[in-house]
């Protein structure tokens, strides 16, 4: 009677690695296509709000006294 040299678990490990790689690739693609634009939009809106607040402060309380002469 011959003894089997290979085990079935080696093949299933390779299959798990392939599935994991496919899922990781899908997540990376989703992150670059969906999440990045949303984050960029949020940062853009925040920067615009900060700029508007700075301009308002500059006109009213900050450097406004220079223009009142």
C-alpha cells in the first residue's frame, strides 16, 4: 500500500490566498474610486469654510482697523 505524499490542506491554503487577494484588490479599488472622492470633497468644503471664516474675521475684527483711516 502506498502512502500519499501530498495533503489536501495545501491546495485549500492556496485557494484561500487567491480569494483573500481578490477581496483585498476589490477593497483597494473601491477605496480609490468611492471613498477618496468623498474624503476630498469633505476636505475641500472644510477648507472653503475656514477660508470664508478667515476672510470674515479679517474684514470685521482682524485687520479692518487699517482700512478705517
